[in-house]
């Protein structure tokens, strides 16, 4: 994952995401696994937020002590990383503007260009 691929995001969010991801790669693995399961049962679209809430809940069952903190800002980044690594997930999750910058995501730019 490079800054070019996710350039719409504020650097501070990306840096926090990268730090969290390097310490917790199992979150992406779980996110990918759950998305694959939803796709395998025939879902055409699904909620990334729901998947992340299940990950949080499952992790909280296993951990004593420190709370596992997945920032909500990271959820759309996980979606974009998954789509980047597995293009078959394009369209499976709804992608929106990056709110903090009010800039269209790369995926939205492509969709809008295709609809012209």
C-alpha cells in the first residue's frame, strides 16, 4: 500500500492506520476472511462497518486487559486495501467521498468517468 493509492486521505490518518496495521495485521486478515464468507454465501454487497464490528466483538471476547481499538477512520481504508489486493471486491462495499477532505475517492472518480 502506498500513499499514491490512498492520497485522498489526510497524512495523519494514513500514518495512524499504517502504525495500527503493522501492529495488528490480523485485523486485515479477519476483514478479508469475513468479506470472503459473505461473498461466498451470495451477498452482492455488504457493510464494511458490520464486518469491523464483528471483528471488534470477537477480539473483545479473547482479550483480557487493554481494549482493542480499531479507529472508525480505518474502515474505509481497509475496504480500499482489500479492493486493491482483490479487485473482485469492487462494488461489494459502498465507497464514499473522503469526508475530511471532501475529495472523491479514486474509485468514485472511476465510476463517475464510466457513467459519463
